């Protein structure tokens, strides 16, 4: 007997008239059936002592007694519930007291059935008593009725059924809920343990992705409206209310005025109440969506029918501006687009490899589904070794072992009906599962089975490149009207910035701000896997340079780092031997089999498998995939593959260069690779070039220089080579290419401009560009043609539909604008002083703006001005010397009234531009400068 179940006696005067059972709901409060306390005096028996009690609260079915003294030894009942589900299979039990002696009595049976008609004092009868039958149940009134670890009601009365059998009736907790405190109420027991287990499992799965760095918390940023769409998908009730509230806040007065004039139905959303309940959802959703569609069509129609012929163009647009809010239809369309997700059941999100699908999904799962206490199960698809529906069913059984799967599903459905919040199944990375044959068909079958459960919603991801090849069946299931494919193609600047700085912060990296170029930023933000490699090899480093990212160097450092990590604690002569030997074995297998994606685990010995296990743990270098069939045997085997294709190509290239020392063997491989168009062709070509220029100049370089495609390799890959490996021969090649106006002349000029830091780029830099300009400047006609080709100014057309882009390397007005933006910073000016020097060479393109920039530079950084003009004064090209003299004259006129003015004057006086001509150039320049 529960120690919060007590005996109750009721008296009229001293005469005993009624006995029953009560439940302690506080230290001095007892709940019982109302008819038990029908006398003028009531006593509660606790530990053999009768304690006076008075009624303090009651309703039609139950009453609450207060004891005249506190009894702290009695346990308080805190497991009442209103969200249990009853049917003929519900197992119930009752604990209380019977007969006038109030003897302990327990009952047990099957079936809690709703009353056939509305009853005043009870709403359920307890069917089929299996244990505890009695010919007299008097005294049990008020006893707690237990079902599934909860008190679901109190016994109310005994009655005889049509067969003459004595049975009992119950008042469910709903009939006396107002008499209880919140501390007495608990949620459905199955719901609590299942939600807790789901949460723990899902957090553990997400944590796996945190440990492998596939998910880095706190760097998520909204991409387009994808996360908002998912919110509509998983919480339709809340977001339907939100949408109704937003639309009701719009002023449609202008539109209604025009609709009235046309005798059309006006726009009115006032009939929609935001305070809807789940039972109304479908009806209100359909009506609201229909109204949104109508309003959108009306607005578009009104705009199309504006009579432009009555007005000139200015008047026409004035009328449109007056009557139409151009953003209105787009706002309504956005709401309509999101509303469609409410009635979808299955979402497939696709994106390119390594571009943040897992990060997006983990963030949504952790920071929305878990925080909002959803029933959610998160799976990495490569963990499935059999049909997902079997895995998930078994998981639900194991999470709620006290309950049948049927009951669990019934509970989930009940919760969905009450809240419209679904049970969400998240399956990330469908493409990573190769364990199950025809996994696309398997998922389609899973979704078709899930369709019959309206409370289940599924979110999946896969790589774009695998969608049609492996997962097109998913889009063709019988559930097509419930399915939505979302291609997450959009990647805005905010996303890139958050990812970039988030990763660097997570790996505790700082860099020199003035060295961050668009080239390195774009490389790292366009490929998150590369960003991951880069950050791991630079963990904890300070003030690194970010002019560029050299992949071959990143990969080499990554291997060095992992070689140490994977041999940590092992006593070895050379920690690199084991990992390089393993990579060589994999590369050899791939080349021999011409299979560059999958390698069976059977080729590795025990020691190698130990290293592989470590490498597979974070799935950055390798990922494991399970296959079922080996030859004609139905035997399970494990295969591995590289996670990052470029890293695979790098490893294979290293293997080739180490093991194909025989020139004929190397040439044969190279020919086979090109003739058969191996997947690794581009990567191996690139890294062969890099390694030939960095680690094997004496042998490999001479070989690849004989290849017919060497020239193409050179111009395709030279830009990714570190400056320390560039030679004087390269410099001469570049100059020749520019002088002849070759295919790569613009690429060379762009590269040289970016190398303005001559302390960092010591071999080839912007000074090479100045050498080129100096030589071409000796011919004025050629020079103007050259600088217009490379730096011609560009202004975007006013036509908003024009996608025309500038054709020059760097429009001079762009360069001037960028320099002007930062010219107030002396530090920036010092770091970029050679960019200011470049403006002297290009001054003919924007004369006055250039002079104005130099005035601002003189105000902030006079020493930089003196330095550059001193270097350029009396340039061998009279045009450039004239540009210098023009700047000097202007600075001499405006002055700073300090020591630098005299230096400017000295430089001006020393300038020899047209010194042999008897002309007053001061007057000419004054006219040019507008004075």
C-alpha cells in the first residue's frame, strides 16, 4: 500500500455513517471522493490515530480535507496525470481500504473504458477485474487508480454490469484537476522517459560530430530562410499563429480602396484568430492559405492593371508608388512559401560536399529541437547497418522498455494531437551510407512506412552530386505531396564571415589583418574541409600571414601533425613511418585497381588497422563504410575512403613520386592516367607540379618539363606556389608573357598587384609589375593601351537588369576608392605604400581624383609621400615624371605648414620635367588644377 493512501471516516455527530479512502496531496491536505465526506464531521486515520479534518475545497466529484495538525511523515502523492490514454488494453490497479474495518485491498485488471453517456460523477469504468474481486467494494471510494506509473483517477462508485458482476467506476483526474496543485501533477511517464532517452541519444550523436569537428557550435549563421522554413516545418501551430499575427498587422487600406472601386472582394484577415487550438489547425490553415493566395493574386492584378496609358512615365510611377507597396506581394509570397512547410512531412536538404550541411543540421537540432523539448532522434546515416525503420523501432522499444511499441506510438500521436509538434527524425549524410544496398530505395520505403504515422516528420541531408545518382527514388515515393527538396545553394557573405572567423576562434588562431586577401578568404570559405585542415595545422598560432593558402603545404603539415598524434605514447624510431606506410598501401591499391574511392579493410594488417581506427574516429582523412557482399560470399566487410578528394590526390602523388623513380614507369603511369581520364588526373597533375617545384626540383622537374602538357600545367598551377619557390626564370617568363599580350597577361598583372608586401614576397612581387610598366612607358601609345586594358575605369550600368562586369584586371577607380577608404590610417598606408606608388603610373586614367588622394595621403602619412615621390622623381619616362611634378606642385600649393613642405618644394625644384623648354609650367599646372 502506498504510504500516501489513508483511511477516512465520516460522522453525523458521533454516529459513523461512511468510510472511504483518501490520498495525501500535501502535508495536511487529503483528496477523496466527495460522497465519502457526506457527514458533519470527518476524521482521517494515519498511523492508527484519528485526526480531525474539515473540507476546504470541493467540486461535484471530489473534496479536499485539511487536517487540524501537520503530519509530516506521510508521503505526498505527486504522480497525478491528465495525459494518459485509455482503452481496452490499459492495465490498471487500485490500492485502498474496504468494509467498515477499512482493510487493505488491492485490485488489478484490464481495460479503462469511457462511459457510454455523459455522467455527472464519473467518466470511466474499470473493466475485467483480474485480481482483487470482492462482493463489497465499499470503502474503496476515493482510492487512487494507477495506470502506467501514474494516478489517473479516483474510484467513485461500485456498480453491477449486465451480467450481474460487481465492478467499479472512476473519475479521471480531469474531473478534479482544479483541486490539485501543480506539484501533484506529472506528465505521462512514458513521455518523460522517452523524451529523456531521445534527448540523451541525440546529444550523444551531435557530440560525435563536435569531437570530429564536423560540427563546431556557435558559428552557425542564418543562410537565406532555410532555418526559418524548418521552424515552420516542425512547429506549425506556433508559426501559423505568428503568420496570422503578422498579416493582420498589415495596412491594406489602399488596396481595399481600389478593390472597392472595382467592386471586388476586399482584403480582410480579421476573421482569423491567432489563439487557435490544435483541433482547429487544419481548418484554419486551409482557410488562411486560401486567403493569402487570393490576396496575392489581387495585388498582382491591381498592379498589372494600373492604366499606364493615361499618364506620362513619371506620373505613372508616381501613381504606382502612391498606391502600391512594392514589398507587400513579396512579403506575402514569403509567408506563403513558408506555410507550405507546415503540411510537409519529409524534407531533403542538399548541398555540395563539405559545405556545412552537418553544421546546419546539428545547430538546428541542438539549439531548436532539443532546447524546445521535442521528441527527436538524430542519426548519422553511415551508422545504419540495416533498414532505418527497424533501427528506429528497436531504439524506441529500448528507450521505453516498460511500454509496448504500440503504446509508445499511441503516446506520440496523442502529443501531436495536443500540440501539433511532431516526433522529428533527423538523418544526416545519406550519401555516407554504403552499407545498405540501394539505400535510396531503402529510404523511400522507410518514408512510405512513416507516412501512416501523421505525427512523424523526417529531415534528411545528402550531397548534391549524389542526389540523382543514388537518391532520386526518395523524390518519387507515394508520399510526393508530403515531400519537399530544398537545395541549400545560397551562401551569403554573412555566412562566410561567420564560418571563417568562427573556425579561427575555435582553433585559437590569430592572423595579421592587413595580410588577409580575397584570394585566401575565398579559398577557405568556399571549402569548409580545407578550412578545417588549415585550422588544425595552425592551431594556437599567432599573427600568421594570410596572403594565400598553399594546399600542398597545408596537406604536408597535416600529415606531419597526424603522424605524431596517431603514434602518441608508442615508442617508435620514426613516428612518420607507420602513417606514410599506410597511406602508401592505400595509394598503391587505388592505382593498381584504378578504384579511387573504396579500399577494403582486408588489405591491412592488425597494426595498420589500429592506426586506421584512430584516423576514422573523426572522419577527416578517412571515413568507413560497410559493404555486405564479398565476391560470391554473403559476408560483411568494411571499406574505407578518403573524406577529402584533394587530400587523396595529394597522397597518391606523393606515393607516385616516391615509388616511380624509373622514368619509363612514371611516363607510362602518366600516359595511362591521361588516356583513361582517371578521377585523380587533375589533382595528381597539380600536386606533381607543386612537388616538382618544391621537394624534387633536381629530378622530377626535369621529367615533367618534357611532358607535352607542361606549359598548360605551368600556367594553371604556378599561382598556387609559394613565393620562396619562384625563380628569376619565372619572373622572366611572366614579363615575356605580359609584353607579348599573351593569354595569361591579366592573370600575371593581378597576381603581381596582390604581392604588394615585398618583405613577404621576396622573389616576385609588385616591383616586377613596376619593371614591366617602366619598360612599356617608354612608348606612350603602347603604354596608354596597356594601362587601359589592365586598369580601365568601370561604372556599373544604371540598367538594373545588366549583368555586365568590368573587363580590366582592376578598374583604377576601384583602386582609388579602396585606397581612399583607408587613407586616414597611417599603419595601413605604410603596409600598402606601393599601392599608392602604382597610382602615379595610372594617373592619366583619373587625374584629379589621383591628386586628391595624394593630398589626403600627405595629410596622414607625409613620410610615405616623400619616400614615393623621391623614388619616382625624374623617372626615365617623361609622362611619369610629369605625373610626379603635377602631384608635387599641388602639394606645394596646399602645404602642411611643417618641415615636410620644404622637402616637397625641394623635390619639385629638382624635377626635370620639360626643364629644357622655356615654358612656365607652374601656370599650366595651375590651369590644369583649376586655380
